[in-house]
């Protein structure tokens, strides 16, 4: 399944926001949590839209996105 570049970018934004949240405290953590929440909401909406456009279950798009985010295996 082709995953739109936008979904990959949104997934990266969620991961970056999660990292910022985990590495901050106090007010900075609150801001990072808000950014993570917004990024996650955008990702969920993007996955839902993609699933509807392609006529597949949302979970299938989620699995394809997870596979697209995995680093490639080294070639021997």
C-alpha cells in the first residue's frame, strides 16, 4: 500500500513531539504535550482520510504506516 508522504511526516512530528515531552519538565513539558496532542489528532485524521480514500480499514493504513516508518534492513 502506498502511504502518502504527509502521513509519514505527521508520524515523524508525533515522534518528535513525544521525544520533546519526555525530555522536558514543567511549563516546557506542558507545551510539548499540547504539540504532541495536536500532531496526534492530525495523524489520526490523516489515517482516517487515507483509509476512506483507499476503501480499506483504518487499521490496514496504520500497519502500512508502521512498516513504512521502519528502517530498512541492512543488505548482506
